C-alpha cells in the first residue's frame, strides 16, 4: 500500500505537475485541513473568519512536513 503523502508527491511533486493557481492552492489547503480530525483542526473553529485561509495554509505545510518526516 502506498502512503497518501507519496501519492500526493507523485501527483503534486515538483517533477510531476504544473504550477497551480492561487485559487487551486487555497482549495487544496482547505480540503486537506478539513480532512484531518485532530485538535489543530478543531482549533480553527475558534479563529476569526478572515484568518482561516491563512490557518489552512500553515496547517497544510505542517501536515506535509510531518507526513514527509514519517516516510
């Protein structure tokens, strides 16, 4: 079984994809954040709405870094 991070690298890694638009990146980070059921995500419920998009970006970066470290 291939891990999700390796599947994502095959799809989105620097050797396998074209640049995405800002809107596509925002959509990806939102979906990634909302797919996780951990305290970090629950904390986002308490953030002011204007900060949520930034939070999704930071969380997604941390999630990717953690998953890569696990590999």
